[in-house]
């Protein structure tokens, strides 16, 4: 069940995606506030690891000066890929709320079809 607060956060993640001109935007909540938001910059930064989730996790880790983010919630427009899910686990982010499934994303672009559940 998604509440209105979660819907608002997902709208912000979608706005991030639009800024990056990809379907992928992300934000992280800490102490009930958005602490960082980012979008996919793979093409513009020539970095295959620059997914929205990775970019957002990097921002939050710098802000909090920690590589562990146990008191956060990550919102992302698409279900995390195996790389991002691994980073989420390493960062100890306890909750992820996503928009569309990898199967849906795979209808529009190639995806690695290892699920977040398989990674976790
Ligand atoms: Zn990813």
C-alpha cells in the first residue's frame, strides 16, 4: 500500500528522471526529509555505474560522511538493477520503494534480469 507521502516522493523521483532525460530518477529520505536526489547520468558522464540510485547514494554518503545509511528510505522510479541493489545492501539502506519492475523496463531497453530479491 502506497500512502500520499510516498506518492509525493515518487513524483519527485519522476521529476529527477525528467531532468536526466531518462526514465530513471531517485531520492533518499533521511529524518523524514529528502536528503538527496539524482538521476541517471550514464551517457552524460560516460560512466556505466552512474545510475540514479548510485548517484543518489554517493550524494547522501558525502552529506552524512558515512558509507552506511541505515536510517534512510530510497525511492526510485525503476526497480533497482543488480548493481544498484548491491550498493543498497552495502549501504544498509533498509527500505526501497520503486515504481516499475525490471520486466517493464526490459520492454524498452536491455536489462540484466537478475532481480533485486535474488541479489538480496
Ligand atoms: Zn542500477
